[in-house]
C-alpha cells in the first residue's frame, strides 16, 4: 500500500510539473515571442482530431444516456403523478455531471490513448532526441498544442454532450412517455440555471487538461520499444479514467459545500 501511494503521488507530481511547464510555454507561444511561436497548424490538426472527429460518438453516447435516464426515472415519477419532471432530472444530471464526465471518458479512449501512443512511438523512434538536437523544445512543439487543443475541445464537446443528452431524453418523452416537446423543453429551460451550465464547463476544462497531461506524460515516459508503447497506452486510459472520477468527486463535494 505505501508503495502504491508513493507511485500515485509521484505520478500526480510529474503530471503537475509537465502541465505547469506547458502553461508557461503556452503563454509565451500565444504571445508570439521570438523563437517560441505556436505551431498553429499543429494546433488546428489536434483540435480537429480531438474535437471535431469525436462529435458523433459523444453525441450518440449522451443521446442514449438521456434516453436511458428517461426510461429509468419515469416509472418512479409516474407513481407520484410527476412524469413531466423527467425533464428536470435529466437537465440537472446532464449539465452538471454526466455531460462533462462522460464526454471526458469518451475523449480519454478516443484521443488520450492516441496521444500517448503517438508520443511513445516518437520516443522509441528517437524523434524526440532529433527535435532536441535541432534546439526544438519537445514540450513546446508537441505537448503545448495537444494540451490546448484537448482542453478547448473538451469544453466544446461538453456543450454537444449536454444538448445530446437533453434531446435524447426529449425524444423518449415525446414518443414513449407522452411528454410533448413544448412541455419538456419548457421545464428544461426553467430548471437549468447559468451556474449549472458553468460548473459543468469548469469541470470540462480541468478534465481536458488532465487527459492531455496524463497522456503526454506517459507517452514521453515510454521505455522498452513497442511493448512500452502498448503499456503506456493502456495505462493512459486506466489512469485517466480513475483520475477523472476522483477529481469529479472533489469538484462535486466542493460545489456542494459552496452551495453551487
């Protein structure tokens, strides 16, 4: 047990150091400082890969979750004559919790594993050493665009996830539960407050940075050839999902005591 705790703390510290260095380099890159310019072409490629290409799968998953929640909660609410309150439950659950968390989990498998495998392959192929030999900082050139892209696109994908979850619930409400669209969306807009939406986006931004940070750290730490790349990819998915759930618990606890 002490060894596991030590390993966890070392991992958290390593990722924290990498992200802090990334923030410093990103600040200089975005300000177009001489010799530290942002690779904008690389950034757009990463945003497309992480965000745009993940929209269909995230929309499908959250749409199904919204439909499942409607079907699961409707029988209980019907006993109290409050079937239309399905919309209330889904609106809060999706915007505050399920939207950012499920979107982040999907992106972990969709993008996090790919980032770790890509950087790990570059380490094995000695491409990182080649960059350093040309006086190119690997963190600025490889990590910064991936962290920025993943953070920004996780927030954007969370908005898509929120809408998809609500629409999935509305479709079940209309065609199965007898709740017309006007009633469903009316209750949804009455229930959702700006703070509900904001807390979800705050979580999403942190989740995005975590996904990229863990993936980049494990990818750059690869040792042992192809076997090491496979191990890093697996560890990225497992470690990131566990970290996301743990941090989500911390956020939810903090928001509860803050009255948010």
